[in-house]
């Protein structure tokens, strides 16, 4: 990373486990924070509309069996200046999460957070990963197919991995 871009850490994901406390790996994932660079597009006379996708899915965490997700909700704003994940929430077998908005800037087909390239948009696929200095990461892959949004979200930290998959509709 360059010195002038510091990926600061703030609570990005809040996990609530109904039956047990958080492991050290889950606490490390909870600690991922970021301060996205604000991106504005003054040339746009009317703001583009965010699209909300909802549906069900499944989640798999290190050391646990796959669990069903009764609800997954994603709100995305995709305009000429950038990609914004405004909302990402889920409820998977008693475990819930809410995330802060993530705004990324387009530079051609590549996605940037400040000066760091974090992903790309190719065709109907947006794929990006945010990392902190400890090696913890949050990854998102959104693939638009017909009237559905195939979603894959991963979190990794200290040997812990969680992957959520969902197929969502508008």
C-alpha cells in the first residue's frame, strides 16, 4: 500500500451468534474497517437509482456444517463513476450481519479504493476484495444473469473462512 492511503479499520461486519460466543477468528473478521474515499459525479443531473436484490442462500464457515440463509438482501448503486455496495445483510440460521456501505471508483473496468486496485467489472460480473494489513479480507462477487444476481461473499482471517452464496431477485 502507498503511504497516503491507509486502510483504516472500523466495524464492517457485525455478527450475532444466537447459540455461542465469537471465536478469535470471528473477532478478527469483525475488526475489519475501512474509510472509503467519497466519489461524486457532478456531471450526472439526476442520481442513478440503487437496485435492491433479495432472496435466500447458504453459508459455510470453517469447522461448521453448511447452514441455510432465510434472507439475504443486497442494495447496489452502479453508475459511471463507481460501484457502491450500499447494503449487505443476511440472516443465516440465527447468525445475522449488517455491513457499512462500500464505495469503489471505476478506472476503466478496474475498481479502486483510493489508490489501491481492489477488483474489476467485466461483463455482468463485479468482483472485489478488501484487505487489511493483518491479512484479513472481505471479498464480494456479483454476477448478473437474466433477472438474477448470483452473489458470493467471503471473509477470511487467521485460518477462519466464511463463504455465503445466494441467488437473488430484484
